[in-house]
């Protein structure tokens, strides 16, 4: 998976259904795959560029992106 390679990991949260109103007021519905990527805050622009590129490849009008700037997420060694 491209995102896991580029950002060091990704979580596939599965298929979700969404809807949103485009700029003309038309209700668009879409079935999507929700992905979670954790990276350093300095890479926000790189994340945006990557999401836009993926959206263009998929023929999307737009892509939803959320940023959580908390430092709560961690990988804990279980060995």
C-alpha cells in the first residue's frame, strides 16, 4: 500500500458510505475506503498532496481529509 510505504504505516478502517453537497448543491453519495495514517505534523502538506493525487487517479471530485494534531497515538512494543 502506497500510504504505508510513504508514511511508515496505515490502518485500513474499512468501507464507509458518505454523502456531501457539491458546489452546485447536488447531493453526492459515495462508497469509500477509510484509511488512517499517523505522521509528524510537518508532513501535512505532503499528506494533502498524496490524497489529492490518489483522488485524481480514482476520478474523484473531492476527497475528505481530517487532521488530528494530538500526540496521543503511539506504537507500543509488546515484546
